[in-house]
C-alpha cells in the first residue's frame, strides 16, 4: 500500500513547526527501497543511495538501517555517511573533477572509489599501484534523461572518461599495474526507458574482457519518479528482467560472476518529501492572480533551475472552488513556482504543499536574501521528529569575521 501523509496531518505539522517546512515520510523511503530489492531479489544486485539528493543525517541513518549502501559525490558526504553508521565497505565515492587529495583521503578511510579522469587515474596509479582496488567512471556517449541539465552520459558531458579513450585507460592500467574492480556509467536522471540501461550494459561488455580483476558493473541511477498525474515511474520489474537477460547473454570472460550496482537517489527520497508553505499575499493583476508564499527558489530551486513540475495543493481549503493562480516566492528575484496552476480557492494565510520535494529540495537551498533555511521534520512510525531546526539570525552571522 502506497505511503502518503494526509492534508490534515501536514496542516498540523505546519502549525506545530512553522513554515516553510520540509516534511519527510520514512515509510515511503522504505516502500521505494523494497520495490528495488523485491524486483532484483533473484539477482546479485546492490543498491547505493545517491545521497546528494538529501543528506540529513537522520535520513542517512534510516536508509542505512534498511540495508542500502550509499553513493557519495564529495569527501564530506563520505564523512556524513560514516557518521551515520555506514561501514567503509558500504560507501562508494564517485569523483568528478576533484583534487586528488580527496581521493587520497577516501582511500585512507577505506572507501570504494571510482575515478572519472585520466589525470587522477594516473596519480592514483603512481601512489597506490595494485595495492588498492579502484573503479572507472566511463562516459558511454548515450543521451538520456528528462532535461539536458541532468543528462550526464552524452558526448558533451563533463562526466566520466570517454569510452573512446579506452586505449589511454589500458595504458595506465598496464603502466601502474592497476587493480580495476568496477566499471561505472551514469547516463542521466528521469530515465523512463529501461533500454537505456541495456545500451549501457552493451557498451560496458565491449570492454569488460580488458579487465581481468573486475568484480562489479555499476549502472548508475536516474530512475524516473512520477511528478504529474499520469506520469510513469521507471518499470523496475522490467528493468530487473532486462538486466538479468543482458548479463546472462554476456558472462564475464574472467569467469567470476559480476555483481550489478545501481545508485538510486531521487527514486528513494523524492516522493517521501513535502514542502509546506504559507500564503503571504494574494495579488490580482490583469495578467494573473499571484499567490505569494513565504518561500522562494532559495528553498526550492528546481522549478526555476530545471523547469521542474511540483504538484501543489491548498491543504487549508481542499473543498474550495477551483481557480487559476500563479504561485510565486517572496525573494527579490523572479522565483515562480507555477504559472496558471489550478488550485482550490487560495486565501491569505492558507497552507500550500509542494509534493515530491524530498530530493534536491532542502539539499540545494540557500540563505539568499538573508532568508532563513527552513526546518526539517521526519515522520517515522506515525510520530513527527524535528531533524533540523529552522535558521535563526545568528546562523546568518556564523563564520563571518567582522573586521570593521
């Protein structure tokens, strides 16, 4: 049964904790994780939560308790994962254009490492040779994803080592006697067509025979979650079937069965999240009726940055007459959440909730306009817990050094 928080309960939380407010529903995360583990229960597959989507320490602890591993994009995410209780062997760090010092630090922490450039691969080889296993993030030159800004596998993407540089990779492997343990690709986000993953497998299996100590194939993440009514979710059962068929057709020439890795981020936490705001002002103009809420792209940047759609509901007046509104923020920039959106009649003081706000919501927030970052609440087993306090004025001054 799908897990959702009711309008009435969200209204109570808004009144109790204030707005703007991020609310996360733990059982929805569990439901999403179980979709994955159930679909792949007959295969040797491991899931790493791509924690850049949401790194609150309580979310990390909860996901760790479910049995998932974690995928990190910075050394500080690695440290948060360790703090949350993930053992080093369950933490993957996929670097992207970083200083080699971060890779060295990850190695000292005992983390699984993927390297995405020939430069850092060479440095790793010089430093560690065969003594420490390492993975390669490859760019498969596949276009995929719901938006160019979140497509990472195409031929103009900065991510990964292009597969057409395989000769240079093999030269470094030979030069330093590198122990390549996994091959990694990630083509983008919001991928509906499971054949994208199959294409990635085909690309990888062309080069698998070149790596005799390979143990893992990492197919990244990017599973689609529904934002609008009628949106489809990536068919996880079909994906499991197709991946199983592809690996059955491509046994590892080295003889060792290869474990499959995926890195779901948004898929695990997007739908668990609700962003609750309160209406400050209704402004009627000849062009639109503007609903100004007590937030902006400083708290939820996805609509302005990605043209992303978030379903918005008036949870204070669910039976009100349907009308058209443009929902905007309160910062001194254009920060439109939605144009001409149909909502139940909105009044000043009403609470509006943005759904699918768990991924890249709070995580990409800022103090722009010297606005406070919102509080975060986790609902687990029917009980609400404050997991991040709302900013106070002192937080705006924290780390500033007054010299005048």
